[in-house]
C-alpha cells in the first residue's frame, strides 16, 4: 500500500495517462471529503457499497450508467 499525505486542494493521479484523479476537497473534524475523476468505464464505490453489490450479485455485473 502506498501512503501519501495530501492537503486540501491537492490531488493524487492514478494511471499512466492520469486516468483517475483523487482530489482532497475538505477536512472537518477528522472526516476527509475526496473527489474522484475517473472514466465512466471505471466503477468507483465506497468499499461497503462494493461489498454489498458483490454479495447480492455473485456475477457482480456493474452498470456502466453511473453518474
């Protein structure tokens, strides 16, 4: 696991061609808000949502109609 420190307004780039950008939006009382820019073909979920979808659908088919 790579661990990076970032402050508000700073970003992390994932992928060879900056396909995914994670930006720190704000921090309030230990809660960090992040924004994630990714191609529509890349599903982005919180871990608990991902796990619930996987548990409810063994084939784990992900809709490409995410917003």
